[in-house]
């Protein structure tokens, strides 16, 4: 079992920056693809970014060039650096982990609120 705890959310003005952290416990995440998803009020949860165990990164078009995902396996932690934030980035941000060897081994965090004011 893997437990994921997000932190770093908050209220920021448009154009500002936030850094989210996702601390994992229970198992090493070095062989997991880690991701960030977000859910805005009244909308479905959507993919934002991911980083593979081999450090390959992917981004949704809506965040590419503004967000950077990274991982620090020694600390069992994943980060999401969010720059040039827009009001439409307002959402609950969830950390996700899925094992490299099976899609059945996946976990979600409880989420952290990000609010961007105009």
C-alpha cells in the first residue's frame, strides 16, 4: 500500500506561482509513474502532468510550458511547480501513483485546493 499526502495548495493571484508536494509513504515510489490530476468545481477530474520511473515527463496541453513535474525518489516525493497561474487553474489537485508493472496497483491522495484569483 502507498499513502499519498499532498501539500502546498492555497490562494494566489493570477500570474503567481505555487509548488505542490506529494509525499508518499508505505512503499518506495521509484518504480511508480507519478502524476497530478485536477478537478474544478462542476467538472470531471482531468490529467495535468506525469513523470515516469525513468524521469520521462508528460503534460496536458493546458499546462505545458507553465507547470513542471519532478520527483525526488530519495525523499519519496513528487512536486508540481506551477507558474503563470490562471484563474482556470483553480481546482483540487490530486497526486496519483501507478505501478510500472500493473495498472491495478494505483493510489490517489486526498487532494489540495488551489485557488487563483483574477
